[in-house]
C-alpha cells in the first residue's frame, strides 16, 4: 500500500524470515561464524539460543543459502515429535525413505548407513533443528546418540540446535549432562542495542529500495527501542505499522508522533513491561546472559559461567576475529579455540 509513496520496491518489514534482509549485528555475525565452523570442520554441534523474534530462523536461512554444494542438509522445524517420529523425519529430510514398520534401532542403522555413504562420497551431513526447546527429553537423547556417530577422525554429522532460552535451561539440567558434554559451541543471540536498532531499520529500508534520505527520523529510534527491546520481529511489526500510519496521514517522514500513533494502534506497552519479560526475569533470564561463556569445550562442565570483566574483554577481542574470517580460513579457529580453552581454564581456577 505504501511502497510507491516511499519509493520502496518491496515491503521492508515483513515478518517472514527472509535471509536477504538479514542484518548482521555483532552477535549475529558471531553466531553465523560458529555455525559455519561446525559445518566446515565436521566438529560436533552448536546450540544457538535467543529470545522469540531475535532472528534465529532468519540466520539459519542465511546459513542454508550459503552452504557449499557438498553439504547435505536435513532441517526440522516441527519438533513436537516422539523418538520414532524424529528419526523418521530426519531420514525423510535427508531424502531416505524410512524402512516400513521399522523399530528405532533399524532407523538408527539406516541413518548411520546413509551418513557413512555421504562420508565416503566426501559430503558433509548437517542436521538443523529449529524450535528445539520443544523437543522431548527422550528425543534429545537421540540427538546425543547422533552426535556420537563418527569415524576415527571425523564426526559423521554436524548438528545445530536452535531455540528459545529455555533450551539452554534444559541442556544444563542434571539429567542432560551427557548431551551437554557433547555440545561443542554455545551461543545466546541477544537483542539489538539501541544503535543497532537504528542501523537495522536503515538496513532493511535500503534493501527494500530506499536510496536517498531517511524515512525514519533520529527522534523515532529511542522510542522504537523502548517498546521493542531491540527484538527484530517486534521492530518489524512496529515499523510496518508506522509506515502505514504515516501513509494514511500523508506524512513523508516517520517522527516521534507517528511512532506514538502506531504504538497506540498496536496497544503496546514498553518492552520491559511485557508479561513474558517479567516472567523471564523471575526465572533468571536477565540481560546478563549476554556475558556468558558461549563455548563449551571438553572440560566436562557445560554450565555457563559469568565472566569477570578482564576475561570478558579478552573473550570479546578473540571473538571479534571470527566474523571477519572467510570459509577458507576457518581452520584458524583452532588457534582461537586453544586460547579460549586457556581462558576457560583460568576462569575455572578463579572460581
């Protein structure tokens, strides 16, 4: 409706997880680098968590769009499954017809045979499970078993579990210790900062065709951040309503008044006053989760630990190398990994 009025070629704030519109914040770039490393190095699996609407699915779609041709992918977005249904779904996604009336052990054997065939052809197998916080504990046990399929040198399958913060809570529970020890890298995808929120909006408008000037005025961004908390999905909803409101009022720019009018239409409260955020805070999912050790090595202790300030600075400097690495240089992650392991050991000694 408002595309021609604002000189747009497509809707900039659709809720669909379109990888073409992905804004690579610092956190998104790190998470993407970890996933790339897992696939390219055949090295275990990644657990990616983030708030609802933080951009996990969009990031996964970006990963899928850029995978080399030798990567065979099974992606599951329906996670309300039994163990049997899960294994059948994985086989089906890999293009393998599950044996009729097969028991679980037969399904596992069929999957193992397929992965060995892939390995023999020089192909890499990748399993992606989105909304993984909904997986039953017994299904997560099947994931652990899959992660243990390997040759003498390489894993037969790389695994990426993505889900809401509750996924980390499940993996860190005592009865999931064996699974937690299998996790190679963990990362919590935080919401955007206020500055990143403004850059995110400008980025999506640019992708959608805006080439000159700013539709959203600087005074609008602090209000947008206050009511969205930097969560991309909420930013999209609010900005789309703001564009529609301004179009109806024949306003060429989005200022603070337009944002407030859009908020009134949506009947929103500030982000921190949303019921889910209050519930999360009461359960310990606070902003401090952005300062959590996100790599789980072979220490046997996968529970996240808050990092002291000096170590946090060192970790940040090390992680900053990751987004700038191309796929051909991902081997250099080994060096970073060794340094991170040393820092992790130092952290444990301090505790």
